């Protein structure tokens, strides 16, 4: 058994070696592949003076008309296929990605960014061209069981199904991903994930006030670490613990850079990692740049919160405003996941002692600092506006520091839950290393609902993690909930308290995934006011996808 400190040291030295070597290897590859079609675009000519550092070689992918993350403003039905194709993600050989492919306005699209309005009916069909069952799960949406896309309703290889959802959610960044039993980790790691942006009147009003254009200074940052081999393939081993990557993709671009104007940007971060909890911060010369958190999983907060970093667990989203206006032209800002104590404590039994370096060669261990991408601040003069290129050159900019509205939405404070029934959930691992929720393991104990909730009722769910454990991002299907209390939180979490009940800024929004640290007890308030009658079965699970696939999941039913 390898103790965790040694694991960490080992990991750091291996990872440092890999990081040091990587940029040179890429440059060599790129030189040899200039003829490759669709090879990684080279930085715009204007980028040379304020160019990126060696690690950050590729421009960030911006949602466009075609390809990965193309913008799709849904007005009618969209047909998607789940399939595998090669994409030029890294310099050199193409990377086979499992993805949701389609055609939109004459263009081939992959894992599109879907834009829908509150109240609209989203209609997406899936034609499964993979060799195995898959689904499209609409993470965070209020849906009925049939359209939830959980593993309870797999779409077998060669089969089709149509999802039809009347969008009842608040505006916000949601996402969709594959969710077949025991294969979610593999399929999401292989690429089956995309973003869904919901709009409503409050959101449109805020956009108007901020004056930031989507795709220009309002950008999604889909962050996922991947285990990549020397032939540019994404590798995954089913049954492994906590699949963490040796490379970081932001918008399917490895370690990218983005040229920005010295002004305000709205960045919508989504942690699409299988298992890695991120701690994003914007660093200028190693100093954290203050940003404002304006939204969480389920949309806008009532008011912005100034922060220097936040914890973003797998499946969580954070909507932030970052002001580059005080930085000089040429300044570089690194979006780094800061190091933190991962609290991955082995069980006393010693059962939970996988050697992560064996599983993930050259991966930074959980909790280690990790550079995600870089922003280069371009000069804001006429030369920049005039040359009409991509990134900052195309961005509308002004040096005026934009005002951040003091009030963002009409979201009420978390409810007073005195008198609500409390349903306790204990998260733990047994001596075999299997994960449980209330002693229930999805594979051992079956898929029948573990309990039933009456529709129209409100409940407090109390999630209690074991003392020696791991942080678990707990996700509930079919609802958005409110975090109402954190107890016995680690210092790093306690120090973020801004409201009664130990709540930090991220707890004050609507959420569908909440991180529960070892030793911690977190209470969430759920209003089961779904409009769906009959018997609706949903999942409650850990969104560490390896934990989910190992059975840290249960089914519950909402009935009339
Ligand atoms: Cu994002 Cu049950 O999943
Ligand atoms: Cu977990």
C-alpha cells in the first residue's frame, strides 16, 4: 500500500517531467505536419508580440458555425448521431472522439452548444451508431423520467430515440452527456458531452446591461482532463478509480490561449472532468485576479460575489465575470486550478489504496496545481481593432472598466426549511473499496427505487460524508436544489462562508451537483414540484464518474 503523501510526491515529479517535455514534442510534431488538413490553427499574426507561453500553443476554440461546439440556436428538431470520428485535437495524428454529430444549417456539427429559451420545447433525436448502448442525459434539466436519458432508458447500438423536453429551467449553463450504466465514465471521457445554454428574460436583460456578445466576450469554457497516449488517443480503463488526465482540454483544445481586450469578460466554466475537482483562479504574475461569481449550475445568483478562486467539482458550472481592463497590454493571465488538499484519505481498512500513477501515467494527482489555459491581453489601440482577426482582434473592446450590476436576478434566498422532513444519506466505502449511498450500491442492490418521494412535497436531504473518504460531487436528477447548510467543513470551505449555515457564494444559487467533503454534512432543500404525473424514476449519484460506474448511485421515485 502506497501512502498518499508518497503518491503525491511521485505524481508531482512524473508530471513535472511530462509537462517540461511536452511543448517541445508538440512543436516538433507541428513542423512535420504542416500539410495535414484541418491541422491546429496557428496563432494570428497579431498574437506574436503578446504571444502565449510555451505551454499554451493553440488558440482557444470559440463556438462557431461548424465542428466541435458549434452554436445551434434550436428552433425545431435536431437529429444527432452518437458516433466515433477523428478530430484534430492535438498536433499530429487525429484523435478518435466519441461525439454527438449532426448537420445544422448546412454544416457538420459535433457536441454542439445548444441554445434554447425557457418555455421552449427542446426536441433532439439520437441515432446510436456506436457499438454499445448510450444515452443523452440532460444534466440539470427538470425532466420526466422518459426524457432524462439516464441509464434506465438506454439506446441500444443501432437504435434511435427522441427526447422532447419543455424547458422549465431558469436561464443558465446546463450540459448533456452519455449516461449508460457502468459505461458513463468511459463514454464521457471518450467525448460524449456538450453544453446547453438556456435563456430567459432576466438573462437577456443582464446581457443587454453587460453588452458582451456571445462568442466574443461571453464564452463557455468546457474543461476536461483526459488521459492521452503518444498516438493522440484518449485512453480509459474501465474499473479504475478516479480517472484523471495527463492533459487538459478547454473547449476541446489542449492547453489553449485566448487573446483578450483589456475589458470585462463573461466566462462560463463547466467542469466536464470525469473525477478531478478543479479550483480555478485567474493569475496575473502569480497574483490572483479578483473575479465575480454571477451564476451557478442553475443560473444567475441574486447578486455578484467577488472571489479569487472557487472549487468546481465534476459536473458543476460557474458563471464568472473577469475584468482584464486594469492589465497592461501584453499581460498574461493563467487560468490555473490551484492546488488544494484533496482529502483523498484511505479507509482505515487500507482497501482504498490504488496507485494513481499506475493508472494514470504522468497525470497531475488530484489536488495538484494545474494550468488550464492562458489569456493574453492585447493592446487596445486602433491597430488591434483594425486588423479584424479572431480573438481579441475581433472582439469589441473598450478600456473602460465595465460596471458589474449590483443585482443580477430575482432569485430568492435559500428557503427556511424548519419543519421540512429530513432524509439522511450516508456516503461511504466498504472494505472491498466499493462505494455506497446509505449502504446501497447500484450494482449490488439493484436498480429498483430505493425510496419514494411524494410529488408536490419538499424535503431536506442531508448528505453526510465519512471522515476518511474523498470529496464526492453529489448530483440529483430531475431537479434544481438549494444548499441550506454545511457542517464540519474543511477549513478551505469554511473560510468561504458568506451566509448563515456555513454557506459560500456558490451555495447561494440553484444547484444540481454539490460537493461534499470528507467529514462534512451538507443539507440541500428540494422542492419536488415537477409537473410530471405517475411514477417518475430518477437517479441520485456521485458525479465522480468512476464512483458512479462503481455503483455509488441509486434510483428514487417521485409519485403522485
Ligand atoms: Cu451528469 Cu446522472 O449525471
Ligand atoms: Cu464519489
